[in-house]
C-alpha cells in the first residue's frame, strides 16, 4: 500500500495540511527570526492559552504569523479528565480563537490539570479504566462538536502509573479517541518517555495506535535524571532512540504531519528547524 | 446528559494535588520536599514505595513549583534579580501558598505579588527595603502596561476644550506612573541583555527621587521621565476633575513654584495628551 492511498479522504480533510507537512511549535524567542527570514515551513502550532486572553502584542504577532502560515492550536488547559465539568468560558474562548486563526484542527491532552478550584499548570495522569474512557470520550466529543472542527487528543508522558489501572495506556488512549470519534496527536517522545519510566515496550504502544486517526506527530527532547527517570523537558534535541521510534512510526502509519516542540533553553530557530530536516531524512 | 466524574476521581485528584503542592524545603539547598511528606494512600495507589512512587511524585512536585516560580520571575524580573532567585523563590513560594493558581491562564498567577511582597518583605535596611518594594511596583506597572488593551487615545475636540476644566480625564490602561529613589527603571531595561540568576547589587540611591511614565507604545513598552510636580498632577488627574487637580497641585506648591505653574501645567497637560496617557474624558458629575 502506498502512502497516498493509505491517507483516507476523511483523514486528509481533518488534517487540513499536506500529508507530510513539517511544522514548528511557535514560542516567543522565534518571532524575531520568523519575521525577518520567513522560513519555509508548512505550519505553526501555538499554545492556545498564550492567545486566549492575549496581550495586544501577542495578538498582533499571531496576526502576522497567520498571514504567512497555517496555524493549529495546541492546548494545555482543557482539563479533560478533571473531576469538575469542562470550563464553559474556556471552551468559548477556545472556539473564538480557533475561528480567528481558522485553525485546521485543535488539540489538547488526555489528562487532568486542575482540581478543586486550583490549576496546576501540569499534565497529570489518571488510572486507565473503562469508566474514565467513557467520561473522557463524552467530553472530547463535546469539545469537537463545540469547535466545529477536528479535535485531537495527545498521549501523555508520565512519571507515575496507578496500580488500579485495568487497561494499558495505549488501550486507554485508543479507546477514548475511538469512542469520541475524535483524532489523535501522537507524541512519539511521550511514548518513549513513558515506556522508559514504566517499563513497557514502545513498539507495543505503536502497534496499538490507530494511525487513521493521527492528525499529526509531535517530536521533542527530554532529560534523563540521575535516578534514571526521564522527564519530558522539551529542552534538548530529539534523542536518537526517539528518532528510531519515529522512523518505525512512519513506517507503520506515515505519512503524517510532524512537528517539533522546543520549550526551554530554546536555541536559535535554524537549530530547531534542523530537527525538522532530520525528520525529513527519516521519510526518505 | 452530561456524565459526572466519579466521586473517587475527585478524591484521588485532591490527594494528588496536595502532593504536588507540597512546599519544597530549603534546608538542603536543593528545594525538594521530603519523600515522607506524600500521602501514603496516594503512594499506595501508585504502586507503593517499591515502585519509586514517592520519587516520581517529587518530579511533579518540583515541576509545579518551578513552573510557577518561572512565571513569577518572568513577571517580576527586576525584583527577582535584586533579591537573587533563591531568595525571590522563597517569597514566591509563600505567595503561591496563599494565592494558588485558579485558572488556565498562567500569566494571571503573578497578579497581586507586588502587594504581597510589600507586606511580606523582611529587610531591616530601610534604603534597601524601599528599593525592593519600588522594584516590585515597577515590575507590576510594566506587566500591566504590556498586557493592557490598546484603547483609543483621547484627543480633545474644540467642543471639549470649552468645558474641559470641569471634566475628568480617564487614564489609559496602557500607562502607569512610578517613583524610584534609585535608577531602577534603567536597570530593568538592562536586564534583558544580561541573563543571570544571581543577586544584582542594588544601585546607589539618587539624590532625589525620580518619576517615570511607563507606557505601551506600538508592540513594546516605553519609559518617559516626568518632573515630580508633573507626576503629581498626572496622578491627581486620574481621580479628580482638571479644575480640582490643578487647585490641589497649586496648594502643594511653594510660592516660587506657583509663579510658573500655569505655564508648566499647560505644557504637562499638552504632553500627556500627546503621549496618549488618557483614553477619554468624562463630563459626568
């Protein structure tokens, strides 16, 4: 089966991007280079929360980016699996932003971020249980309906797992996406990080992914701490094991849009873009 | 019908949240919480101590605090550098214990830190104390101006001019007036060129205090020096009619100052309008 026939019409429409599109997670240090050099890139992804209640400067910059590139939205504050209901005001603001940038799709994480009125600004895991598949799927379905555009869930990197889980992470993730009839944002680095932290085979994870629902793939760097724990820091180049896992993902489910995230100790933009060039080498 | 989350999820998340918000201890010099501080029931739910659960909870625990410390350091760069990050994080941690993040917008987390800091600051040297409190006010002003919506600038019409004296000017959200007793505003501008986390030496005090307007200009922030009486007038204009503000200022001036006051106030008013310090004029009341 060739790549073109593997990408269904439904998936092609949902992505709204070229099937092998290359994108970058846009961060504040990139703006100067971006506006001066207008690098060749297929799309940018922005953190939704940075623009939901934006400063005029942020809004002005986003307008300039939109003039030259497609923008997809990536959230960190939906709190899909918080015990409280979804935040209506947040959802409304997200819908307005998605309309304003005409985002091909919107994504967030399969996690919780806040509880009992306090937001932790972190992506936190839950036990992998059928009961929570139903909860997450119902909410994800509602988010996608409200957005009126494809909504994708990203798999988490995690440092703990719950002894009460009855599903593997990939079973849980796939079940939620399927039941919600939404989409996946597959983070290959996250698979690797969690596989190392919890001792599972990352290829078993990949084998459990429904690539016909993958809107895009994320790549990022991580840090290994002295006790062996891998922390998803996004402050390094993509590691060799993650490149290897990405190559296997591409073989199994490519083509898919690929995006580099680099969130801390951000080097000059050409260095970040070099990571995308390496991804292109994987594609062959 | 919307499904409710199971009650156990709320309980689990409350335990997890308490663990990751456990205050970090400073005694070891590394800012970590003792692993014994985490709820044993949560540790058990995570596979117990044998599965490295406490050490892994510590990752989330530190991430929570350091992400928020970073948000506060970004919002209060001058204060953080004058204190040094180690000391600044101590105040930030105490602030966050009483003002935990309430929403998705991490940029809101530092709101109110300047007032908290002014109350909480422990510093016996009065000069240093004043400079640190001023630095937090300058940072807060900068932050407010940067985030302010660019509202239309007030330009008086001929019709306005005839009755302007009894009107009140509405200050622009994109302008703040700050006083300093040392060259702190200039120092804040220089910080971007000198990234470091160590404590900066406090600059020598000025012979007299200085005033600045911190104003949003284009997509940046500009600083304009103000004369002391000019700043006093601008502050009065923010809460009184122009007539009342001028009268109050005149009362505060010496006889020598009063001789030149009409000429100077006209120049200051004209400059403030030209610089866009006012968004509207109110004739009510």
